[in-house]
């Protein structure tokens, strides 16, 4: 699955700014609540591998795809990635792991 992970603190900060009026109430496309996403597209399998390596867990992570899953194309083509008007904010997943270790 292609994803754009975003830290909960980043989302909380954006929501505070939205709630206090210090951020625009709409994105550039006029959407009432703008999307917030991490700074870059990443693969979920790679993120899981980073996490278990950081934790020292011996679990082996492997990607799999289920041709019978009706949502397979949505996951694999990046259809769940943020739109062009999304607010992109860090840290990256690896930076977040570094900060929490």
C-alpha cells in the first residue's frame, strides 16, 4: 500500500490553527477542511520494516497482494494518497522514529 503517513502531533497542530482561526478555513480548492498528509509518499511495507528493525523485533515483514480483494487497485495505485491541495507536513516516518527512540 502506498501511503503518506502523518504524525498525530502534526495533525493536532493543524487542527488547533484551524480552530483558532490562525489557518485558512479552506484549502486552495475551497474544500471546507483541508487534507493533511505526511511530507512524502512511502510504502507501508517499508515503514513496517523500519519499525520492527528499530524495535529490534525479529519479525519478518513481507508485502502481499490479494487479487480477490475488491480494493486492491485502490491500495496499490495510490488512490488513497492526498490530493494536490493537501497540506504536507513533517516529520517523515523515519524522522518520527528517530525522535521517539
